[in-house]
């Protein structure tokens, strides 16, 4: 069993990284930053200037803003200033009313908001919001994590401040992980210390049910549930898993005013790390203890991978979260540590290289691809089949395989990220 002091650090890490969020976390991050700057200003801003990293811009351009029927940053920023509360963190806009929405639309129409890319920064997750009224001006800055406020936009000061404010530096240095530690923690920690993870099931399966009440995004989850799809996929565990996962993503990306439990700053990653595991456990009649341990294994694996990949990257987050869910499903199938390592390697051999081209309704398509691969990888692992180190980027060491994946996503795909943003901005 993992010693108590280390267990407490890992539990604190999970509580930092697995949190409720309403809507896509990038526009919510900017709305949160706006709310903080407005609170510091003490009155309604006459002008708001948002300076954002390229990855924040990419992920906020085409996604629905919950409860508004609108997409993109302007309405998120307006509502952050008008009704946002920084204490709500990534649920910053949960007090939205029809009256506030109308006021927000008028604020956007009044040309009070300017948005542009922040130049000469290395952080992929960076939001700086400047609010002004009369001769008074205030600034709020988030860097490194979606809720990581820092005291200054000065590059030289950022790393030191982030350690105290929830930035990614904490996750990387305070509690470094490896897959063996993740597995041991998930499978041996006393249940009363980790059963809080069942909240993720409550939030994210509820989001899947919410999708059935409306027409969100591309209705992928509902489409998979229809008779034609069942004639193709069958009325199977596989069909149910991809339907419930895609449905939750449909609702979230389509602007449903409903919270989901996120992972590492991403609601879609939280959904992808949760719903496949929950559906499989229910249909396979696993015990609640097995479900709890599988969810911890899934979410903590995703957190571990994100420690070296970073919060935002050119690599689609569904790759990371699907690796987590494959680990969780393999565990529920009766797999041991060796079989879980097999499933990770099988995933890396398949999905590496899937690009992130922003948060948007079609993310549900990518999540479906990731979850399908997760199930396939688990089945192969349980058959004792594993992609070998003589094939591609897979290494004999599972942790080295993971770092090969994250090196590609964080470093080698940077030019891909630039090209993706250029294409999106030029349309």
C-alpha cells in the first residue's frame, strides 16, 4: 500500500485536477479572469481587453457558451464582467439569467470588448484581462492552469507565483507520478479516502441524460442510440458506452447549462475518463468498490500523462483521457498491472498524433474514436496482446512509452498547432 503521506498528496492532486466546470473550460477560464478583473475594478467596466495565448483562442472560437445559444469569447467575457463570480471558479457563469443574457448581448453589441493574441509568451494556457472605467484600470492574469491566478504578467515572476496559486508547476513537482504508483494507489488505498470520485459519475452521467432532452451539437449520442445505428453496432455494451460518452460531450459542447466533472482543466477529458468506465461497470455488474478504483485509475492516469504533456497542446485531449478509461476498463475486466500496461501501449500505438483543432461540437466525434480505441486496446490486453517495442514509438517501459507520446504532443507538434490556428483564423 502507498504510504499515508504520499496518499494524501495524491488525493490533494486529484481534488485540484478533478473539479466541476460549466461549459468549455477555455472560455470559462477567460470569463473567470474577467470576473476577477471586474471585482478588482469595483464597477462595471467600460472597456475590456483580453490578451490570450494561441491555444486559448483556438479552444474558445467555436464552442457553445452554456445557457446563451451563442458561441465564442465575446459573450463569455461580457457575462464574466456582468454576472461572473471568481469564487465559483470554472462554474463562474452559473448565476446566468435570461435578463443577464440580454444585457450581455447588448454589452457585446456596444463594442466594449477587444480580443487579441498575447505575443511573446511561452505558456500555452494564458489569459490576461484588463478592465477599465474612467481613469481606473485593473488587470487579472491566469497562467498554467485554468484557475491559476498569478500576481503579475511579468514572465520572470510567473513560475514562482504559480507554485502558490494552483498552477501546473504544483502538479509537476509536488507529486510526480508513474504508472506503477497510479496503479498501486488506485487498487490499495482505503475506499473511504477515494470514494469521492463517485461525484464524477453523478455529474458526467447526468450530462449524458441531459443531452436526451434537447438537440445539442451534432446529436452524436442520440444518433448512436437510434434503430439504424443499433442495426449496425448492435444493442451492445460498446454501443451504450460510446452513446453515453458522446451524449455528455454533445450537451457540453452544445451549450447546455449543466456542470460536468473535468480532468486536468478539460470537461471533455473528465467525461471521457468517467462515462466509459461507469457504463462498462454497470453492464458488467462490477461492484461499487471496483467502480471506485477503476475511476481513480482512469482519472489519475490522465492526470499523470498531463504532467508531461501540459494542460493545452496540439494533441487532442481525448487521447489522454481515453488511455485513462482503457486502464479503468481493463481493471474492470479483471486485468492486473501487466495487462493495464498492455492497454496503455496499445493506445499509444493507435491514437498518437490526433490533432486538437479547438473545442467545438465535433469533439464528440473524436471522443467516440478515443473510446472505441480504448475498448479495443483493453480487449487486446486481456488476450495478452501488446504492441511491441519494435513497432513505432512504443517502448518496453510503459512510462517511457507515455513520455514518447507526450514529447510528440508537447514539442514535435508545435508547428502543427500553429498551422491549425492559422487555418482557423483565416476562414
